[in-house]
C-alpha cells in the first residue's frame, strides 16, 4: 500500500477538500505539512458541512489520527477557535486524535498586524494575502527568531525570544508609522494560551515513523496550489511556503521514500484568488457564468475567484514539478451546457511560442494563450458515478486533457457530494 500526497496543480481552490475527505476515510493518519489558516477545505459529510483551515481533514472521522506538521505556521488562537467550532458540530478533538509538531512555528498577533500594514502600504502592488500573518511568521522562521510550540514550556525561553523578536518587529512598525508592540501584553497572551495548546504537542517525526513501521496508511494533505509555491509559482504573487509534493517530507519529518504516490487535484477549468498573472482569465459572461455555477468564492476570505479556461500548460508544469502519478479532475459538472470549450495548449509572447510559464513576472503578464477549441455538451454530468454516465464529448474533453498534461485521470469528481466520484485507480495501491 502506498502513502499518498495530495497536491493542488493550479492556483489552489481545486476542490481538494472533497478529495482529501474521500481519501481520509481510507487512511489512518492525515497530515497537514505546510501553510496556515490562510487555506480552507470544505467537507460535506452526510449533509453536514465542515469548514477547516488548520485542522487536517481526518479530524472529522472517528478513529483517525490528525497531524499538524512542522512545515505549518500555527496561530494557536485560531486553532483553538476552530477546535471549538467543530466540537459544536459533535466532532471529538483531543490529544488522542490531534498531534502538533513541537517544532512548529507560531503565528503571533504582531504577525497579523504587520501583514495587513504591509499589504496596505503596497497599494495597487499588493500580493493579495489573507492578512493572517502567514508571510511574516515564515520570515521569522527563516530568520531564526521565531517562537515555536515547544518553547512554550519555558517562560524564560519565551521571554528571551520575545526580546529578539520585538527588536526586529518594532523597528519595522516604526518605519510604517505604526504603534510598537506592547511586550507585556503579548507575553501574557502567549503564556495564557500555552497550557491550552501544549497538550497537543508531539514529536511528530517519531509518531509518523512509528505509523509507517506499522504499515498504516498516511495521507499528506496539501494546501494552496503549485502555482502559488514560493519557488515554482507566479512569484511574487505566491504564498510564503513550498506547497509542492517535496514539502510533504520536509514539512512532516518523514523521509521522501515514505511517499508512494502523488495525486494532483485539478479543476476542469481554472480559477485564481487575488492578484497576479492569469493567462486564460475570462472577464466576460462565460467567466462570470463559471464563477456562478461553480460557487467560486474563497472558503477562508469569501473573495470571488477569477475564472478562466483550462490551462494545460500550467498543469503539465505542475505534474512534472510534483511527480504526479495521476490527477483527480474536479468540477466537471460546472462545464455542463457550455457550447464551446477552450483549452490553453501554449503561450505566445512577443510572437514567440513557448510551452511553459516563464519565471519573469513581466513575461508572465505578456503571455497570450494559444487555444484549442472543443465541442461542449448539453447533458448533465452532475452526480455521474461511471464513465457510461458521461456524454461522449465530456469523455473526449477528459481524454484530451490527459494527453496535454501528460498524466492520467485517476479520479473524477462530478459534484460536491463525496459519493459522486468515479475511481479509475486507487491512489493507495501501488
């Protein structure tokens, strides 16, 4: 049996929540390995909707171990609020089924303040962050001044780390003409939250290693999408972490050999939230129609998503970067009734035809999509549970996508309901 890493292949919002939920029923351990509460997964189970940002999707299923790995940046106050929310939905959460890496970096209130202030200062050049402190927390991590979960066991360590942290952050705040951080209040807030989150602290690399030795199925749950990766995405309009499959290993403490299969989650069209290049974006009635039928609003922010045609160039690039073994194609039903479909098969920049997204922001902005036109379908695909239920033109569309992205469709989702899924290949089986 193979452990599975689930990765978004576009700009996030590909429908990972449903697929991760579908897979988590088959796994015994579910691991979040990067990002923070800037990512949202919506799960619908037996008619009940769960909206998760930090908690791994396995938390809603009895008997599963949910793990937050060291690659995540953790807002302890947001975590506790999310725990209380799911408890109100009769979900059990305790140290028995939730473990958090003791070396995870904490998001503090000052990170949120700085995040919002810098976005405001950027004006029209803003990145489009959620303002939740994710970026500043990752900056502190790589600058080696972050407060980590394991530090909370010692008041002396917290005090010393705050001195180093505020030496840096208060200088930034002064430069932005903003009030400095009240050290005493921040210290008291941290020490107040410490006993509430420390019971979940764990040596995660050791726990996951033991699970692997017992041949337990492990599901690595990615957030965001490959084109938002700090290295491989549309920089600088990206998130602050690596979101690709390789991060599943370094962000959890389990070696890369433990990941047997990478499943790329891919929407049947393309969406993006926030600023940045989007070659296939549609600003006409077709784009608005996709957004309305697909209910394209962010789980965390509520912001409307930009919509466009399927971009095979981007997804093929993501397939290569992640080592994707197969994709789960989602939201096919949103294309029902669209008379003519277009798929981007290349870009033209100043007359030059290229087969990848260039690294330069200037060249990305100049990229004109080269389209291949395909016939749409009028029949409904919503709720289809076998290939025989699909219109011939829909099957033709899927097969052409497989050819263009150089990866097979191993799962096909035809509605938000978990059972409306066609499985071609079981990701947990080598």
